[in-house]
C-alpha cells in the first residue's frame, strides 16, 4: 500500500520558490544576452546574408535560398498602394448610398444642380497602371496583398484576365505562399463569373488605350485551363499544403460550375474569414458601386455566401472545362495509384481500394477537398457510383448496397470481409476525430436512403449511449437523427429510454445536448413520438412531479438538473446557456399538448424572472419563439400577452426587452392590441422619453388611439391582415408579392409626401386644367371632367362636414369642462 502524500513544510515551500525565482532570472539574463548578440550580427552586414533574387537570404535555410520565396515589393510602390487603400475607404464612406452634387451657373445664367464626377474609377485606373510589373511582389506582401484583393472586386473582366496572365509560370509558388494564395483564391472566385459571361458570348473587349498586344490576350477560360495544367503535376501534394489546399478547392468548384464565396466555409478557413472581418469595409465587395446590398455577400448572408448546398447557384461552363475536370480527377486519383502518401511513406497493399483517399479524408487540410469531391459527385445525374469518391471513403459500402439491391455493379472477389473489417475500423475513427467528423456529417447528409440506412444500422444502432456522450461524435449523431424515419426514430427513443437516468444526465452536465435537440426536431417533423421525446427530456432533467415541472424553463435554460438546482444557494441566478435556450425553443415548436409543459413553466415565472428573461440576448429568443411559433395554442398565447398588461412600459424600457414588447404587439389580435394601448396611454410621455421604448410607442400610435379609437382599430385590423397574408405567402414559398409590396412601399410613401412638400408652390388644379390635360392626352371628354369635378366637390363637402363635427365636439367638451369647473368652485365656496 503506497504511503499517503505528506504535506510540505513552510521552509521547503519557501526554498522551492527561491530556486524557481533564481532559475527564471537566469533564463531572463540568457535571453537578453541572445538578443544582444542578434543585434550585433545585424550591424555587421555579412555578405552571405544579403537577399537573393528570390527575396531570401543565402543563409536563411542552411545557406540554401528558398526556391518558393517571392520578391519583396519596392518601398515606394508599397507605400503608394497603402495610400490607395486609404483613399478607397475614404471615397466609399463619402459616397455610400448618396450622390455628391454641386450648384453651377450654366450658359443662360441659371443655377443648376450637377452631379460631381466619381473619382473612384480614376483611382482604380491609376492603381492598375502602377500595378504593372509588380504583381507577384505585391501579392506576396502581407499588407499589399490585402490591397490587391480589395482592387480585385472592382476590376472588370479584362483587368482580371491581365492580372491572371501576369501570374503565368508562377502559380505553384503563389498557391503555396502564405499571402499570395489568398489573392489567387479571390481571383479564382471572381473568375467563375467571368467564365459564365464568356460562355454566354459576352467576352470583355480590350480598352482602346491597351494597344495591339491586348488583342492576343487569352480568355479567362483559356487562362484557367492553363492554370490547372501548371498545377496538375503536383496536385496530389498541393491538397495537403495549408495554403494551396484552399486554391484547389476553389478550382474544383469553378471547373464544376458551382458558385463560391469568400464567406463559404468550404473555400476559406475560419482564421482567414476572421481576418477578413477585421480588414477594411470595402474588402469583399465592389467598392465602385454605391449599392449597400453588396455587404450581404461580404458577411455571408447572400445567396452565394450560404453554405447550405453546393448546388445553390450554378454557372455556365464551356466544353473545355469538362476535359479539364477529368484531368483534375485523374491527378487526384494518383493518391491511390502512386503507392505512397504525401509524406513519401509507402501505402499498405490491400484488397480494398482507396487507401490514399481515406488518408486524405482524415487529414485536417486535405479533408475539405475530399468533402467537395464527394459533394460534387452527389450532384451528378447518377449520384454516388460504385468505385467513386464516396465509395472509396466508405470502404466499398456504396458498391455493397448496389449489389444488395440488384444493381449491375460488378462485385470485387474476396473483398467483402476485408471491406467490413476496414470499414468498421476506419469509420469509427472518422466518427470521433475532430478534423474528420465533418466528413462523416456530410456523408450522412448526402447519402442515398439505402446507404444511409446501412450506415445507421452499422454504426449508430445500439451505440447511442456512447456516441451521444462523446465530445465529437455527438454532433455526427445529431446529423443522423435529423434523417431518421418514423420507425427508426421509435427504435432510437426506446434505446435512449433504456439508458440509466444518471447516464443521460451526464449529457446535460457536459453541455452535450445536440442529440436531444435533434430528437425533438425529428419528432416534430415526422409528427411521431413527440410525447415519448418530451417525457424523455423531463426524465433526463429529473423533473417528475407537477410542482417540479414548473421549473422546466430555469432548469433547462441553465442546463441544471433538478438535483443540482436544489443545491443552489437561495437567490443565486445561474447564467443562461445557448444550448438550453435552443432546447426550449425547439420544445416550444413541438405540437400541442407536448409543448404545454414549457408554456406552464413560463406562466409560473414571477414577473421579475420574466423581465430578466426578456432582457437577456440568449433567453429572449425563447419568448420570441413562444410568440411566433404556429404550434403554440392561441389560448396560451393570449394568456401570456394578457399577463403582461400593466408591465409593458417596464418591459419596453430596455434594448432587448423593447423588441420583445414589439413582438407581443405584433402577435396580438386587435382586441389585445386595444388593451395594450389602453394600459399604456397614461405612460406615453414616459415611453417617449425612454431611449428604447419610444420605438415601441411609435408602433402603438397612441395619439391616434386617443383621438379616434375606431380609426385606430380599423388601421390595426388592416395591418394585422396584411401581416398574416405576408406570412402565409412566405410559408408557401411565394414571397414575390411581399417583396414587390416592400419595394413599392418606399416609392408610394415618397409619392404621398411629394405633394405635401410642394403644397405651397403648386396651386390646386381646376376644371380648365383638366380639360387641357385631357386634350393633351388626345381625349376631349367634358363628361369625364364634370364627373371628376362632381366627385371632388362631394369629397370636399364630406371633409368640411367632418371638420365641423369635430369642432362642435371639441366646443361641447370645452363647455362641459367649464361647467364642471364652475360647479367645483361653487361646491368649494359652500
């Protein structure tokens, strides 16, 4: 039996601290000495350390110059392009969404407004002229490479072709460079749109000032084919390079006709995307345009920036791209046929083909390339084929399923047992590895139904209790649960119910809730097992009795099981978690009555807790879902809105709470809106003074409610009906009328305001004006003019009558108020 650990004495601890301090001082002194020697070596100007033509010192790597190094840019040229970037930002900020004009006197002596000439095209033309001859050096510099990317978004098709032609012969060095690879990546992304236009017959002509040499410039299609031809010999090694791999991904998408974007996670790494966010605002959009909608693509919210599917947008591709794509696939096939991996190690000989592809799928850098290949294969008319990229990653599973279904795919003799053993070993590692688990997720999403069923039965059935608790595999399981049918979902629920409550509780304690969320989403989508799934969550959190279930919202939101919630000190308020908020939102989207337990818990919260819920950026989404989910019963929705009457002014006096109050008003019917306005009419001055609540007060239109309550109700009823129709159109996928109405609304508002602005200058048209107007239009119809005059007279009379009625009502009110004051004075005197 080992001896118990003895506690160190105070003297020993002091001695250890002293020795540690002396060691740190020695290390600091040694570091200072090393820095001093380094400074002395720099001042000696050794001849063998002079930079070579490649831009690196002769002794930079054992006295051998780096063959992949790029030349350094000239200091004056570098300073000029940095100034160009600053001028671009300044001009873009000044002209964003507006035109600069000036008043000048014309030849007739009249003052007219003239739009100033935009100087940004002149700046771009000057920068392109200065760029000539310095393209490679500027692309390889840390600062000027960003400026070059910034200019790429504003270049026309001809300028992009010129730049790509200047890089000819340097592509292998450029794609492996830390900074130049990003420039090429952006250039390849934009080249896809140029190829699309060229394929449709719109080839950009050379400018008149370019000279005769510009007529021999190849098209973008020919240039991209030459780029691929230059990279093909080393393509199987480039996919493992941390910088060249991104360029290979873009080339795969471009040659396949699939649109790509800088915000797409398939094309850029997280580090690169984060760096671009911190750069200039004009990076990622055409800064020559004043249209602010370009910022959507830069933030990844546009169509091309979405990562939903590679087929979101397709480009027209020429016939040359089909042959180039075959050559690209043949070059990547060398991963299996060469017999060695990227590091030069011999691959094991086995019956199962695709060893090099499976090694690449496990790699952190080459894995995204394999995912793109599998995704592009799924877009083909035949889908995944035996022996294809997906089949090699899945160790022959596609072929095996095709043979089982009677497909004419030729079987491989003696490969069945080897396939099964290798597949179980390889896919188990693919499932749990952080770098390769996204590959397994993609396989589950794109797999045909028979292949998915085989994967689910082999790797997930009976193993959910282990995989759902794994830090990496639980995300893959959640993706698989989203594709289950009703029978598979019922079997999975039974399997999870058989797991011990404490074992499932560990998922909550470790913040691994993806499987539970996916279970609720699949149950809601299929309309099956919703009661069992809801009961499974209650059992996992340990909420059994009706009194305990009133704590569903605080327990799930903070991811505290009931046994841990009871141990919290009185008055302790744990912070809400994003996972808990998403769980409650998904629970509220379940069909009634399976979401009633969450609604009852929200109703049981005191107002102070509900106020804290509405003022948190994480938990306020729960109330948004409660107010907007179509599965919430109308009675529960009305009860929740009614419970807040008298508190809306407090709720709206917050940055986030004001949006919750607006959501309550938008979800209420006309009767509830009238009740809300009635409860807030006395506090309208306080609402107007609040920095946040005045937005909410503007939507309520309390002055109109106080003057003409019936008109206010009619207006709210009309707005509510329009909102319902718009939501119905969006649910049906036919949102074109809503977009047209939104686009026409500003024009209609401007047209309505225009006569009011010019009311003092224009006189009212009379009958003579109408006759002349009809004559100018080619019609002289006095009857129409008389009818218009009669209708206008009737409208004016009705308006005058309404005005007289309002004046009489106001006069009666004033007289009544005067009589009340007189009676009050008499009573006071008595």
